[in-house]
C-alpha cells in the first residue's frame, strides 16, 4: 500500500464493557467501522501476528504502552494494535497485559489485513492466516507513513521486528516534527 491511500473500509466485531449487564462477563458485541477508528484524527496503528505471542506480548505492545504519552506529544491522537484474532481473544490479551492506553482492534476474519495487503500464511508455525508485522501513521483515514518489516512472505522462517518498533517510529516522527 502506498502512502496517502485510504485505509480499507471494513466492519470490526468488537466486545465492549456494558455496566448495565450483570455477571462476570459484562461485555456486549458492537460493530465498529474503520471510520470509527481512523477518521478525523491522526493515529498510529501497529499490526502484529497474534495475541499472546512472545515478541508481541513481551516487547511490542508493552513498549507502545510505555511510549503512548510521548507519541501524543508529537501529534498522535490515539494508538491502536491490530491482530487477526477475535474480540474475545483480544480483550483477554489486553486484560492480561494490563493495557490502559493502547487500544486493541480485533480483525477476526483478517478482512482489514487482507485489504491492507498484509495478510500472510503462518502455517509453518500452526497459526494459519495472520498479519505481517507493520505500523502505519494514519491521518484522517489515509496512510501517511508505513513502517513495514522486511521479508514479507508466507511462512517466513523469521519474525522480523525493528522497523515497526515504537522506538524506531518515535524517532522517525520526532525528527519529522522537528524539521
């Protein structure tokens, strides 16, 4: 996907907390459109292979959580993490990580990821179809900058991580803001 292209228009099936519901699982289904996440603001979206995976859980998501306020200082309004996992898995993962700032987007069917051109097979490790690791700065629904890990391919033997790290993205955006 080239810069300044609109993000795909899809419907995400999310689970949201509903205080009116009783029980130990007070969540209801809510459909959210791409526009709900990406229109009328400048956001940072990062996508990864899956919830509860080692690199994602140990480094990537916690580091974006730590860098959240620094990104706000340089003009990012929101940070979203997207994975080809359903809303139930994404909510459980967010809870297990104690996330308070980064918001999770479940792309359960992989439709958004496929339309972004980032869907890859990971059958070699038993995952099926998943997202390639990337990040994008999205301004009012259009991709402003893309940070894609090298080696995009089905059943890639490695799981590259660096280009889409919050440290790299922050430094690149900070330099751009200072210029």
